[in-house]
C-alpha cells in the first residue's frame, strides 16, 4: 500500500499537496515500525496467535476501507489517522503470520515455513501492486483502492478460517510442565 499511497493520495479532487502526500506515505511507513513491536509484546504475553492475527488483519482491512473513503474528503486529519492505523496493523500482520506459520507447521523448522510465506507474500504483493497500478493508470484511483481493500477482505476471511493447533507453543509448555 505504501507503494501506491502517494498516487492514491493525489486522487481526483484531492486538495493535498505533493509534499503532504509524501509526508502521509512516510508516516504510514514509520508507523509500521512501531506496529510489530506493539503486537510482538502483546503476542509474547498472551500467546493468542489467531485472535491477535485476526485483530491486526481486521484493523488493516477497516483502515484501508476508511482510507478509500477519506482520501476524497477535504478534511485531512482522518486521512492521517487511517494511515497510521494501517501502518501499524499491516506490518504487524506479517510478523504475526510468521509466528502462526511456525506454530502450525511445528516440528518442521520455523525457517522453512517463514521462508515460504515471505516468498509467496512477495510474489502476491508484486502481482497486487501491478494490478493496482494498472487500474490507476486506466484512470480509476477509487477502483484501485477498492481492489486493494477486497484483497485484504479475502485475506481476512482466509485468516478467520485458520483452525489449527498451536503445536510449538503446546510443545514448549509440555516441556516446562514435565520438569
């Protein structure tokens, strides 16, 4: 999303300057630095992998849908808020997804599952960004935002369907209980 954010911020009718659009996109990226730390601490304390993952993905979905609407508003502050929430949630979801993959595929090495997710995630990201850019190049910025929101909706629904046993966490608690 940060790749196409400056272009979508300059939507038809937008009163944002290029400088403000760049600042908002940078804020999205910077807020993404804080997100994994916040959710990582939460995940370490609660061990609620699927719940936390669904919450983060839901935040990303809602903030993207809100972004799609508020980008056309003449009021700037809602755009800043949705951008910050999206940055925090979306970057957090990737890290939580790695943890879930490690949990679900245990006793397989964590590096195997996370490598596959990173690789496939990169491929899907490239495809989605190319489709989003093609939609924007056709003159439909709103359509591009809706496309990205729908992709998040598909991912959110997929996340909600994960019904797996957290094998690595269970194994670590059994080892602690046995000693």
